[in-house]
C-alpha cells in the first residue's frame, strides 16, 4: 500500500466517523426538540400523539373545571379562532386564571384532548408569552394593549 492510498483510506475513515457523529447528534437533537403550536395550528396540522409539543393561547373564560378530591384540572386554551381542551394534573402557577396567556407542554391525545405535563405562566400579571402573542397576531385577534404593562 502506497502512502497516497493510506492517506486516502484515513481521510475516508475520518469522513465516515464525522458523518456518523453528525447523524447521531442531529437524531438526538430531533428527539429533544419541542415545537410550539397554537390551537389553530393543531387543528390544521397532524401532530403525532407520541410527540411532546407546547401549546399556547389564552385560558378561555368559564372553562376552568376543578374536580373535587383530585388535583386534575380541565380548561380550554384558545387563540380566539380555535379552542383546545386541556387536562392537567398538578399544581398550577399562582397567576393562572381565565383570560391569562399560558404555555402548556405535553402530548395531544387521540381523543383531541391535550394532556399537559407542565403549565407555564410568568409572574407579571400583564405578561403574554411571545409565542402566544405571535399566534394571536397571525389569527388577526391581537390587541395592541395585550401583553404590555398599562
């Protein structure tokens, strides 16, 4: 084997190793990636039920239901065009209330109910998550004072 051929083999092995490492890193990144959707996005797109996603919108007025003797809470999230039922078993942030902008992380069930594993809200009462504000702007229901301190 000549020196030139040996270098070519080493370069080929190096490129194969680099390609494999890149493919493994991208596969790991894809598995941990969590996409954000509004209720209108979920109504329009088919999202696999085994895929963790984040949804955002406003907690619909009159939709919060607490079951007696249970920590399970049911509510609906809306972007003022579409509504998505959410079930969450856990302790909600102190400022969670109807009309509040929230982001919930979880999985969409085959029955169309979003099963949240985490509900996020910021401490500022005028806060609206940037994803929720963008979804409301896309739907045409954005109010310029929403999400801004008064």
